[in-house]
C-alpha cells in the first residue's frame, strides 16, 4: 500500500517584476491593474494576492504583458513569509479594503437624497468592484452596503411619490 501525500496549494501568489526604464506608461498601467485586482505591495519586491484560479489568471496575463514590453516577471506560489504571518497579511488586505469602502461611504453620504438614478447605479457598481476584491471580509463592507441600500430605498420611495402625483387626464389626447 502506498501513501500519497497531497500538498495543499500555497495560500499566496507573488508577482515579482521589473520594467524597462523607459516604460512610464506601462508602469502606470501595471500599477492600476494591480490595484484593481486587489493586490498589496510586499515591500519593494512585488505584489501579493490570495491564490485562486482567477487571481492566478490575472497575474499570468499581467506577467505576459510585462514580458511583451521587454520587462521581467515571475509568479511565485508562496506558502509563508517569515516576517508576515497569515493573520497580519489578511489584516493588511482588510486595511486597504477598509479605506476603499470608507471612501465609497463618504461619497454615498454626500449624495443628495433626490439624486439621479445613474449616480446611484455608479455607486452600486463601485461597491461591487470593491466587494469583488474584498478577499477577507472587511468590517467596513457592511456599513457601505447598508448606506447604499438606504440610498437606493430613499430613491425608490421618492420615485414612487413622484409617480403618484401623475394623473391620467394630464396625458389624454396628447398626440
């Protein structure tokens, strides 16, 4: 009888890269994508993200882009980091998401009660973008979600009041 040891997947992916000196626009593009993917910087060495199929694919595409512009990029599976425990890393991810949710919450609170539906839709979209990279359940997420629901509810009730003011007679024979 043989015993098979299956190693669990590494919990983290690390993207380590260097860009050509004259690639300022590529540097900005890479930085924006890393921010949108929810990666956090790990010192000056690279960017860290939880290991998942989706995140691996994102990093692979980014590494391919970097290499296509004469840069160097490697994706490393990381089991542990000696000076950062797993709880500390999760806390770092949560701190970044907390800031994102707090900025969103600030914009929600600045929104006038009789705001246009498109603005509320944009806020909902921002919330969903942040929530999609909230890997460890940021405490500020629930606050932002509740404030957004309250805004949507007030917008909905305002719309219902406006509709009740309309009368059929005002629209008869209007061709």
